[in-house]
C-alpha cells in the first residue's frame, strides 16, 4: 500500500511444473486461477487465489466437479450498467478438457467443458464452506453434422466481442482436435455467450444409481442452484451466498453438470496441420451478421502463422507465413495495436494483423473482399472500402476483376512436368469442414492423404487432376461443389528420366541376381570340397584298400597322421610328433607319410603313394615308427624293414603280389627293395637338411609305445 512489494506464496496460484496445464485471469484486481494444487499434479482447483483470506474459495474435491482436467483458457465477462437491467453479477468462465463420467465406455472419453462461477460468491454457511456455490459446467460440442465428425479435445480459446462495448455480444473461438484421429487434424468452432447462458439456465444432469442412467433431477429447489446474485434474489433477502439454504447448496454440490450442451458447427477444418494457438480480429463490413468477417490468426506446431478470412459460412486462406524453424511451435499470439506478437519457446516475431494493406496482390486482396478490402488498380494496392460487395459470391466476383483467369472456385490449371517413377503430392487446401474429392485419369496410381493427393507417376497417370470441395454457397448454408485446385501432369521430354532410372534399376537387379547365383555355386563347391576332405580323412583313418597292413594290425595310420593332397611337393607330412615324454623319458615317435608327386622332380625318380614307414611291427600296433637314438648322426635312424604299397604307375598286379607275399610272410621283391633303399637314403638326406634334425638331442633309451 505504501509502494512496497507484498510477497505471496505461489501454491494454488500456479502449477509446480510448467508442463502442467494452467490458466488465470484478473477480475476487479482479484486473481482467479485454474491449476493443480499439489506437487504430483493429481489435485485440481478452480479458486479465487487472492483477496481477503475469508473469501479465498475453491472447488469441491469431487470427481463430479473436476475429473482429470486439462485447463486451457479463462475469461472475465464484466456486465455493464447499461446492458444489465437485472443487476446480474459478473462472471468468470473457464475452458478445459476433462474425462467424462457420464459416458460409461471401455476407454476414457475426453470432452471439452465450460465452467462458470460468480464474482461475488463467498461460499456457504454450513454446506460448501469456502467452496463455490455457483460452480456449473456444460459440455462444448464442435461437430460437423453432415459428416458426423466431432472434435472433442480443446486446444485454445480466444475471447472477443463482436460488438465493442457490449459484453452480451461476446463470442468464444475454440481451437479443437480429435481424440480418435491418428492424423493431425484441427478445427475452429465459435460459441456465443448467449448460448452458454441458455444452457446454464437449463436442466441439470444427474446419475440415477438404481439404473445407472443420467436423468434430469426433479424437483429443483428454489432459489435456483448455481444462480448468481441479482436484484430479484437480493429483494428476497439473499444478499450473499452465505444466506442460501442448505438444500440449495446440497443440490448444487451434487449436480454441477448441465443436461444440455453448447453446440456449434466448425468454421474451418484443416487436415494434416496441427494448430497450437488462435487469435481473432474482427472486420465490420455491414449491418448483417453474414457480412461480418473475421481473420483467424492460427499458429502451427511448425513455427508458421496462417491467416484465414471467415465471412459467413466461407473460409479463405489468405497467406501462410513461416516465422520460426520447424522445431519451434507457436505457443503464444498477442494482438496489440493492429499487430500480432507471435512467440515460440526461443523466438519472438511481430507481424501486421489488421488492415487491407496486409494483402500485397490483387488475388489475395480479392480473397479478403468479405473483410471490406478492394484492389485499387491506380495505386496497385489493396485498400479498405465501405461499399457493399453486392449479391453473389463476393470473393469469386472480386477475383474475376483481377488479371487472372481464375476465381475462388475456378482456379487456373498448373502445368507440372514430371518424370516416370516420380512420387509427388498434389495439395488441395481444405478450409470448409466438408469433404473433398479428386478427378483423375482412370489408370492412375494415387492415394489420398486427407484432402491432398499422392501420385506415383506412370505413363498411364499423366493428365488432369482436379480437387473439388463442398462449401456453402452465397446466401445459402447448403454445401455446393467448389473447385479448389487443378493440375496437369506432363512428361519432361521424349525420354523421361524415370524410364532411364527404371532401366538402370533393372540392370542393377540383374547384377544382384548374377552375384546371388555365383555365391550359391561357390557355396555348393565349398560344401563338396569340405565333404571330400572329410571322406579322405575317414578313409585314411579306417585303412583304405590301397594301404598295406600286417597280419597283426588293422590300422597302420595313427591318430596324428595327416592325410596329404597328391599335389603336395614335400615328402614329409605336416605333422611330425618328434619327442614325447613318457614316464620322465624323452621318446622320439615319428609317423611320416612319404608322398611324391609324379613328374615333379621327386627324389631318386621314385614315386610313392600312401607309403608308411615304421619299425618293429611285432608290437601288434603297426602304427609307430621308432628310430635308434644312438646309431644316427642326425638323431634319427630308419630300420631296414619297409612296408610300401600302391605304386603310382598303376601296377595292380604287383600290388596284389606284394600283398600276397606279405600275408605269407615272404620278403618283398628285391627290385622293389632296392628302389626303396635308394628312396630311404634320399629321405635320410632330406631329413638331415632340416634344422630340427641337424643338432642331436640327448635322447633316452627308446621304448615301445603305441600312438
């Protein structure tokens, strides 16, 4: 009071987090708020947040009063003395979306609401102490009846007076979307204050618990529950809400919801766009209601500002302004002195919001003819006018005066040069809430996205595409067809790039198929090779037919013997097990396969295949080779008894003879022995050349062992 600053707590005046829905309005220096009242955001209040402590009242903590609401906007309607002969109290209106309790469905149904409280309400004496005694709410219905589409999520509300200085002419423009639509969808409906007052004065809604049906309660006590104070109530002795009877307060506590709804038809519907904020400027163009136009300033979630002219039942898109980046949604629009201050979370922009000079071309100015604008050919500018636009479609007539061969419902055809295989989207701006349809070639590949049309270009899809929407005609509320867009698709040239791209795509596909079959063939070959290797290893392990065996042993190859390919140029196997400790003594065990590729310069001109060298076959194993550790300078001595088999020259008779002599215990043919003797000498020389055999290692006395 003395110029100082008074500090107050913010609890109950604003939410704990910015993401929680909130609205507030000042009425006569007193703050009225609708917000959450706890930290978790589970309790909701509509309250008088400032003023005397005894007059700070709020809503009842009942699900019938507020059911998980999302507060959107609020407005204070102050009655003027000239237009209020009954002395009715001033009112505060709150707009929100809540979960409806009157609809018993499997899922939560959200409905938009308008709630009303009276400025002079101070609560009840016994019942509803420090609670609202005038709290009433009703459902808002924004529905396009021809299509049956209802929009039940309230996003924003803008309050304006159609007649300046007359509060009874107040209208509420609501921005809606749908709970049931997956796609982006926005609609604008307007509700009058008089319609809301009629519903608030109508019947109440009550849930009959015996049959679980909502009915009209009877009888309604007097004075009427939820009624604001006026001259008639004061004359009856009810100067304050503290003097209201308990039966009236009990009734209003149990019946805050009204039976009737406030209905309105959408002014415009935009599909594929989500509007976030709304502001409205009025333009008086005549005395009749249908001649009164309005400009809707709509902010999008992509940082754009759309301006739509609404005259009567027709809506016309004037211009689209891109103000911010697509990541910055418009979250506030403030009208001040003919300009609009548009805000986003990171930026602020100022644009012109009123005046005919806003429209720079004849075509745009003609679309604003219903707002009192006309194009001046001398000045080449859009100027305001008081002349009546005349009968008929004012926008269509104004467009014909421009140097363009199109009207509002007769747009010029746009030529689009395209390529085969191209996908493009043909836009068709739908401003009326009624459906749009397309005329197109019969053999086309299209898919409609709301009012727009997606086309995949082929040779059969070339031609004309025309979008026609249903709009209200001049002087009539019945919808009439109106052409909104026209396109003509033609190829870029004799050889379309799309055809080349298609041929190139076929070549790429052929290459992919070729690589697929090559990979398949390689896989089959690899599988055959692995299987063959396993078969050879299995034959070597189980004594194939071309190997010699002693009468006392069945398996001449040990587990460490490595089968060799015939193309190997080495005489030695890859795996030599030279030294093995047994009982603390070093024992040299060697299993060697002598292989020589015929014609590759093998030692001494001898070729052997599958020849196994071993000593002391009398141990019964026939798979170990023992050298005398003391008689060889190289540390390895081969015994004179050699078993050979399967000469590479294919002499099967000699092989059979050798096998027969072996079975009979005879010696091997001397010629074969001589040849093997020379081969063994060459083998000893080759082994002596390896570094591993040059330096003798101290070897212990060899003992018989089996591998």
